[in-house]
């Protein structure tokens, strides 16, 4: 299943399958930076030193030579090439940090197009992102030496590898986030745009839900209640002349009334399940699993309990995902896992079906993404051909 909506999940937490959907990133705060494991941290700190040395030498040499030879015009192409190389090194470092440290490091805002090499260079030189990238390259060399030494010690001293290196790599992630990521203004602008889009999608989802409720009431309970009224009216007219027929009509009205009550109960459960408010998400998801035609294992670990909006969103995401599993996946079993980190709730629905499904506008998975977006959440779907399929939602607990 491929979801064409804004999503991002930190690589360190994401399930590993052959094909993942990943759409542009949200604003990443310091609290969202994951702490890598000891092996990944050691690999990053050991293998980064050659890149840091090359970047430092290139930037320092290119700048000195370029400035010194500017008077004879030779320095201008040298400075242009040095700037381009520095930005290329910054792009490489971002990919390196994302891949090994699992830091959700976004690219800075793209530079506006400009005609001519010198104009593009001027725009790059006046862009704060270029200066922050240069600062990262300059600081990265002495820092890389220290990190290399610590990583080398970690190879022979297990306590350093287990306890120290992950924290050193985590601090480096923050440095990369500050110097190689978008500026604060860019992050705030992206956040505003994303929240505006999420609000619009939330309004559309609410309107679609209103239409569904209206349709269900009109086609279901309302028709049942009309039939009850008609049958009771006919029965009243026959009480004196044909008591047996009147009793039969009253019986039909009673049956229709019970069906109307059941339909209203189902409708109310679709709006907000009582078990969710009374007993929490664990019991509510267990109830969903019990009604699923596909065997479902539920594992919920939420402490403390998240806000009501997160509970509700998680419940309906799992419900829609299990409906898709039953209808389209051909799965023999499914698993629902829900757990809480410091600032978010992660919902993961996995099935062993054939995979390879697609998302269409107005379809169930598009609805899941819209539901997650209403509280600034993110959805990821991994569905290689042959399965398994993993639907994951990351729902923030604070806004």
C-alpha cells in the first residue's frame, strides 16, 4: 500500500521491509531525535572521520586559495567550486546522519532558481544555510577526531561502547540538526503549512463523517422507525375489527424497533465507542479484534494514558486498518501493537497477507492518513508484493 500523503517516521523505529512510503518531513524538535544503539553510534563515529578530514581540507584550502587569487580572477571559480563542494558535503552528511543515526534530518529550503553561475553563487553565499553548512564542516573536523578516539576506545572498552557512544552520537545528531537542517524560520513556516493542510483535511474528514452519519440515519434507523409508526397505525385501526392482524402488526413494529435500536447503537459506536471512554484503548481494541473475521493479536502498552483525541484517533485507525485487512489482504492473521514514547503514541497494524495494495483518493488508507493529520500525526505504510503489510501511525500527545 502506497500512501501519497505527508508522512515521516524516524528510520530507527520504522519496520524494515522492501518498500516503504516516506513523504516529506514534519518539524523535528530536539525531543524527537532518537538515540542510536551502540553499534550504529560506533560505526558512525569511526567511519565519519575521513569525510570530516576531506571536508575540512577542501573548505579551508579552497577558501584560502580562492580569496588569495581573486585579484587575478582565478579565485572566483575556485570559490564557486568550493561553495558547491561544501554544499555537496553537507548533503552527504545529512544522508549519513539519517541512515546511521536515524535522525529525521530534513533538507533546508531549496534555493530559488537564478540565471547564470555567478548569480547562483551569489545566492548561495548569501544564504544562511551555506554558512551553517560551512560551520558544520569546520567544527566537524576537531569534533570528529575526538569522536573517533572515543569510538576506538569503545571497541576495546565495552562500557564506553554501551553507555557513552550512543549519547555522543545523540549529541552529534543535535549539532547536525542545528547546522544542517532547515532554519528556525523555515521550520516554523513548514509547520504552519503542514498544520493548515492538516486542518483542511480534518475539516474534509469531519464533513465526510457527517454525511456518512446522515446517510446511515436516513437509510437505516429512520426507515425502521417509519415502518414502526406505519405498522402501529395500521394495528390501531384493526384493534376492534381484526385483533389477530393487529397483534401481528404490533409484533412487526416491535421487531423493527429493536432493529432500529441496534442500528442506532452501531451508529453511536461508530461516532465514539463507549468502551473506549469507560475502559480505555486496550479494551476497545480488544473489542475490535474480537469482531474481526481475521484472528488478531493485540498488544497495548500505554502508560500514562494519552489524551482523548489520541485515544479516539488510534481506535479508528486500527478499526479501519483491520477492515482493510479483512476485505483486501487475504491475510490469515494480523497483529496490533500500540505503545507510547515520551511525546507520542505509535500504532502499528501488521498482517501476513499478499501485500502490494494501492491507495486511491477517498479510499480507506487515505482516510487513515486524514485522521492522523487532524492531530498533526503521520502515517507510514509498508507493503511489498507478497507481504507483509505494516500500517503505522505516529500520533503526537502534545500540540
